[in-house]
């Protein structure tokens, strides 16, 4: 599991995917999320605007990322 540090209260799932490198663009992130390829806290989530807070975990393609607020 990789920590994804943010300096705000939350980050959207699409933004988190771009920041982590799991998606190369917002368009790619949107497509992956809508296709059901991404999990949030162990469950498939198809809302790219989903707000992730400190401690939330998202996964894609065998990698998991934990949101860590500074």
C-alpha cells in the first residue's frame, strides 16, 4: 500500500488517481472509474467526484493507495 499525501481536507477520486499516477489524465481516470475498475475502501465505486478523506483507501490494477493528510 502506498500513501498519497495531500494538504487539503479531501481529494476527489479522479484527482487522487491522477496524483498517484494510477491514471495519466482526467479522461482516463473518469473512464476507469465509470467502468467499475476502481475500488474505494474495498468496494467498487463509480463516482469520480467521490470525496476521499484521511485514511480512505482506493485501489486500481492491483495497487492500493491510502489518503494521508499532512
